[in-house]
C-alpha cells in the first residue's frame, strides 16, 4: 500500500479520489439511457399551450399545426419515441401526424398503441449521429380544432392539436453498443 509522510514524518495513506462518471454514461450503462419528459418539467420549445390537468399534466400542441421541443436524449443513433396521448379532439390528427427528430422522419409511420390508461404514439428513428445529449422533436398535425367547434357550449376557442403527457426517448433494443469504445467515446459507432 502506498504511503506518504507528512511534515512530522508520520506515514499516512493518501485519500482516495473517485471520478464521478458522466450521467449520460451512467444512464447508458444502467437503464439503457432512457429519457423521460413530463409536462411538469420546464418545456424548451415552441407551439404549445400552457400546462393543464392534475394527474397527469398535459399540454396541447397549438395554436399552429407544428410544435417543437428540445429533449434530453440517449447517446445513440437508434432511438424509440413514445408520446403519451392524454386527449385528442379528432382521431384524424393522430392518423395524419408527422414526427421528426432532428429533422429526420421515423423509419415507419408512427403507431398508436394502448399503454396503460392512455394511448401512446410510438416511432423509431435511425439518426445520422449519436447526438450531443439534446434532440429536437417536431410534431406536426394535419389540422387543429377548438373545443368550441366540437361543442358550442364549451367556451374554449383555442386551436389545438394533441394533448401530450409524457414523452420518452429510449435506445432501440438492437442498438446496444458493439464495443466499450462505442459506449465511452460517442460517435465511435
């Protein structure tokens, strides 16, 4: 064991120092680098209405047809996206929605599935790089509607698209790093 001597000549063991690994690296090692955004979090984007609801909180896209959000993302080229749909004024919006992640369209048309009490919209992306930790998601609906258009007794004339709760980005199952080098040095894959 290595010892050092202080000024009085007493032998002491030096304090051990530990390196704290990067949180993105720890996420990749421990949980597949899953990233979850809820509407309780601060939103970095445009084209959204204010938070609504209690549990779960949701935000409507709108008043325009396009909403964007910058999200923490796992360091991977292949990621899966899940959008929790809290409410939809017209299901044709879900059927016609167009998603992009950093300007790249999903590999296939987004698929609605029932996950728990709310449906979710699932999409998989094959991106040109592992990213820098943030990705920009764009959600474009074919049209917007207001509650007042559907039911004139409701005095809410705001144009809305989809009411979204949680957004999740996870590493695709088939995108595990092939080598430790690919995991530790992003972009090496």
